[in-house]
């Protein structure tokens, strides 16, 4: 017990402690009230989350975790997909030890090959990935092999995917399919593109290096954006096509005068999608059986191109065909003789592949027809479901010229631009003709002057042709 003389001191200290506790409590209540009044709900939620995280790290028991083992064995597509996916996540900046490999990969669908550079984790390396609010941990493990690390001599490697038990459904139903889908997209973007030409009923492939892109295309910006958006929508609709019972394909008709960029648009679409091109020459086929064999041998994720469809077999309008037949009735005998010798490719055979039973022989395909004369085509070829989007490739407009000026001479502006804009609105010139003028000189000023003179000459010729009927009268 305290001495009688110390009583007042103890009582004073006790009163000061009570006062301090009351002040702290008051300040805490005041701070809480101010936080509720002035801080956003999101910030308050973040503070509560941080506090709960600190508490869980300091005292709470770690949640139970489960692990899925993905071993590297023959034909294990999931291991290759996971390794490709993780290669896009890891970085030498964040991990002290990584493995770098450079290998040649063969595409089994068409036999093409390309070099692939891949980052991967060393034995014991780990990384985390967040998906839908859940954290997934990846661990790379090697076992066995000889002293030099050769796994081919009895060794093996695996990826271990661990997660909290509460996310078990997420990992199997959504996360693993997401990893596979992301890996397939990376493979598609990295693969070397090929263009295939038919030699009889066989495809012969060569590397496709056309540099065209949607950024460099000289065409109307709104139309360019519409085509790109349509392609994006097509790529995302695999489940939708399956649900409605339709083959996963899309048809495009590119029509317009020669030199308006139809071939460049096809190359840009292939580069954008990372799809191989199959350029089909119908004149080299004997009958529909050869046609079907070729089309079935196409790989998925490909573009089938039939150029100048108006010049192929019987694709002209059936009514026009009847008129032509009646006009040539006197030559029936000769025509019958030629028919027996000429190839027997028919429009119905092609249409049967586009949207008949043969259309289900592949998926994720683009079909493109080009023509300079749309009005000569049979309406059966043009209806939706066969040619879903009709794209008119017209003459060079002002926006298309601006793209060409940027492509060829890195020009954003020039003193002759106003005159060129006025001339382009008055004359019909193709992007190919404008490109030819811009190639005449590497000096931007000279090139703009050459183009202006060309447009002035074309404008004068146009005005002269318009006045000729009046002079004749």
C-alpha cells in the first residue's frame, strides 16, 4: 500500500489517466465521424480491407489451399498453353532467374513452321496471377534427369497451380479455359502467315509478308472501322454460332473499280486476324469434287479468297445468262462440244460449300469474293449468310489521300493540300493512281506537285468530256 503522504499523488495520476482515456475516446469518435462525413465510400472500404489484411497476416490462420499438377507429357495441350500464358506474365525485371528458349514450331494444320522465343521459370520459380478477384499461384518443378539437366533421360517437368479452396469451382470452370484461350491467341499472333495457291486439287503454300494494315489502308475511315469492328465481333462469337446452329464463318464481298485497294484490304484483314490466306483459282479445277477436296483441306482460322468472281463459271445473273443463251442459239452445237471439254465447276457446287452441309467441315473461316462488276453476279451469291457484308471499294477520297500522304512521305499537312482536296472532290481517281504519283519522287514537294498536275489534267479531261454532248447538238 502507498504511504499516506503518497495518496494525493496517486489520486492525481489516476484522474489524469481517466482524462487522457476520455480524450482519446473522444478523438477516435470524432475521427470516425469525420471519415464517414468526408471520405468517399471507396476509400473507407480500402482502409477496412487493409486493416483486415494486416489482422489476417498478424494473427489469422492462413486459408487452406489446394494444388493441381499439370505435367509435361505427350499431347498435353494444357501444359503448353499454361507455359505460353505464363511467358506473357513473367519478366526479367521482376524475377531474378528465368529460362530463355528459342525453338522451331510446326503448325500441324498446314505444315508451316516458325521460330518461337519463350521465357519460362527455372526449377522452383513461382509467380502469382489474379483472376476475378482470386489469387492463383504457379510453381515450376523439375524432377529427375541426368546431372546436366537433360529431362529426356528419365526426367520430367510440371506446373503446379495452387489456390484457396473456396475458388475450386472458379479454377476449373473459368480460369483454366481462360488460360487456354489466352495462349491460343498468343500462338495466333506469333505464327508466321502463309498464302496458299491451288495446283490442281492440292494447296501449295508460301510465306505471306504483305505489310498492309488497317492503319495504312487508303479507304474511308468509317468503312474501315466498320470492317474492323465486324471482324472483332466475329472472333468473339464462337459460342453464339454454336448456340444458333450455324457454321462459324463470315462472308465478305469486296466490289468496286480496279485499283481501289481490294487486295490490300484482304492482306490487312489477314494480318489483323493472323489468318492464313487460301487464294482459290477456279480455272485450275476440273469439277466440283476437286473443289470440295480443296475446301475441306483448308485449315481453321483461314481466309478463302476468290478474286474476280464475276469472271468465274456461271456466276453471272441467271436472267442475263438466259438472254445470252437465246442470242447464241445458232451456236448450240459448238457450245455443247466445248462444254464437254471445259471444267465442270458450278455455282451450286460453290454455294453448297458456303452455306450447305459442307460448310461445317471447318470453323473460324472468312470467305471473301471480289468483283469489279457487282451487278453481273447472281443474286443467289449475294444474299446474307453467303456474303454477309458488302464493302464498296470506291475512288480515292480526301481521307484516303491523307493516309497515303502519311504512308509515302510522312506528311500531315502541305500548302498544296487544299487544292488537292478540291480536285479529289471533282475527279474520279483510284488510290492506286494516287500512289503511283506519290512514288514519282522521294521529295514531298515534288511528289505533291506531280500529283496536283495529274489531278488538274484529269479534271480538265473530265470537263471536256462533259461538254462534248452539248457541242454535238
